[in-house]
């Protein structure tokens, strides 16, 4: 998804518009009410990034915390291959 947002910016959307296209606008278009906003009753999947992606869309890749279904995910553990 990061690549798609970056391409949208390269095509002329502002970083804020690209983020909206990937989150809230997407949920509104497909009537998926649990996605796109941080509000009660919606899924708790959140990326916390180091930097403001509305100023520079490439900051969206600077992920510091990943929360899925309300649980903090150990990203380092995900990157370790199990044999």
C-alpha cells in the first residue's frame, strides 16, 4: 500500500489526499464501516509512524508501532524466519 500511496503523490495528489484514498475514502466507498477512522466500534488496526506522512508521504514507511485488533505486534519477531 505504501507504494500505491507514493505513486498517487507522484501523480499529483497531496500526501493527505493519498492517505485518505488508502484509508477513510476507501472505507466510505465500499461501505466498510469498521475501517478508515479511529473511533469506537471500528477495527483497532493502527500504524504509528515517525514523521508526518501528510507532509511527506514517504514518512508512512517509517513505522514505529503496529497495532492489530487492539494488540501491539512485535514487528522484529515477524521478520525472523522460522526453520
